[in-house]
């Protein structure tokens, strides 16, 4: 008799990952996937902030990584989501100090403004880095008179 030793999670899983070459329109498609997962994870209120932060991370890959290769990982966390983008470019993310007249350099400022936490870490033993952010779901506000 066969027995299942690992019962799959019902519905959509708690993680989504993909590696690919991004292009100018990739962020739109990735936001759609993110929106689908956030709805399934019952945190649709995170769609705007997480979508904007994801767009900025993908734009940084398009702009700064010569081969435009990256890996995306979305993780459901208790009460929120964590999104990671990994690439092989050795340089760390640029400072969040912004020259008001510069055409670029605002991506990390935006990420810092719309997420609860963000950071980066170098890849161990090889060139590259992972830039990540986390968005926390806010508890529902109490209903008046309840």
C-alpha cells in the first residue's frame, strides 16, 4: 500500500521562485504574479507597496546588471511577505542619499518609504547580492460599536 509522506499544501504554496532574464516590461508581469499570491495569502492590502518595491528592484537589475539575469523569491511570512531579488552583479545597492537633480537613484529611497524593512547581503563565495524587502500586513481596525 502506498502512503503519502508529505501532504501538499492546499491551494497556492507559501513561496514562489523563478530565475530569468528581465526586460523593460518584466516588472508588470511580476507585479501580476505578486498580486495573485498576495490575494491567495489573504494579504491583498500589501499589493501596492510590495508591487512598487518589486518594480524598483527589477528596474535596478535592468539598469545595472549587464546580462539582466536575476532570481526572484516571494515568501509568505506570518503577517506579511518577503521578496528577494538576487543577481550576479558584484556592486552593492547604491546609497539612499539622493541628489534632487539626478535622473536616477531614487529606487532605494522609494523601497525604504513603502516597505517595513529592506536590506541586502552579498552572495557567499561568488560575485553577486540579494536585495530584499518585507511588508507587514496591518491588523484590521476594530469596527466602531463592536
